[in-house]
C-alpha cells in the first residue's frame, strides 16, 4: 500500500502553501483510493524542540558503526531519553511509513518556519537514508526568487530543503512548486505585481494537480 504523509507549516489558516499542498493531496487521494493518508499540521500542533536527552540519543547513534532506524528504541537508557524517544517515535514512524512526503510551507525570513525546522530536527538522525521516498514541497513567498529575479540568491527555503533532503536523507527526488509575489495581495506598493502573482499561483495550482497524478 502506498502512503502519503502530508505536513503543513504555515501559521496562516488561509495559506497559499496550504491550498497548494491540499490540491496535491486531493488529487493524490482520488488517484490512490487504496493509499494511506497521514496528515500533520505543524503550525496548529507544533512538535517540541529537541532537548538534551534527544542529543544523547543522537550521540548514541553516532557511536554505532551504522544507523538502524528500526532499532533506535534500544538506545534509550534514561527516563529523560525515554521521554525524548516518545516524541520522536510517532514522528519518525510516519516518515518511515511514507512513500511520498508532501510539505506545504511558507517562506519566513528567506527560509522555513521554525515549526518545520523543529520537525526536521526531531526526525533526523546521523547517517539515515530515506532513499526511495519522494518529497513534494509547495511553497508561497511574498517576493520573487526564481532564477533571474534580483533576490534569487536569497532563497534559503527551497535551496535549504533541497540540499537537506539530498545531504541528510539521501533523497534526490524532491520537487518544489512555488507561488511567488504573494505580498502583492496585501501591499498596495506591490499592486503592479498582482497579475504576475495570480499567474504564478495559477501555474503552481495546475502544477501540483498534474504532479499528483504521477505519484
Ligand atoms: C514571519 C514572516 C516572514 C516572512 N518573510 C518573508 C521573506 O523573507 N521573503 C518573502 O518573500 N516573503 C516573506 N513573507 C511573506 C510570506 O512568504 C507570504 O505571506 C506567503 O504567502 C506565506 O505563505 P502562506 O500563504 O502559505 O502562509 C513572510 C511572512 C511572514 C508572516
């Protein structure tokens, strides 16, 4: 059975990144009626930051010759580590169960929201591989960061996640669908960019719907 893990990270309920991730999930679920669907709203129910006991578990993983994600529970030695593991276990279990991991995320301060970083910190262990899993990320940004845009070099959102998935998860299969210039919806000084935003949003919506049929 194929499984989709869907995460959202925007502090906004009426978020563009949520609309895009939901559009992907809707099509995916229609195309995969027997598939399993897991959903987690990282903004509504943030996962805790890692604590010292978590770092002890991480150090114990590093001390082993190789990382076996199915045996992390055996490394727990103290009550504090057991409490840390109790947070990690369901989060990591969802990741390991998933074939496709869908993340809807806004750009905050050129990067990702802290709630998404907190989730990444919880589920990431040294030398782990999520090799065969596929990542789809739907983003929204107030400005424009596509190649050629004046601020393209400031995109630490897509670049960070893409590099992280490749470097830490050994996942090369990550696709990003970005809706740009979202601030033109609110900022009168950016009203001249509203049409470009509408086009970017419409193209992103179509792209995620098309993409979902291939997954
Ligand atoms: C805390 C915060 C920081 C933001 N930082 C940036 C930024 O660095 N660059 C940018 O282009 N837009 C920035 N924005 C605008 C958001 O990216 C924009 O509102 C986008 O639509 C958010 O995605 P969402 O609609 O999925 O919530 C920021 C918005 C917030 C609330």
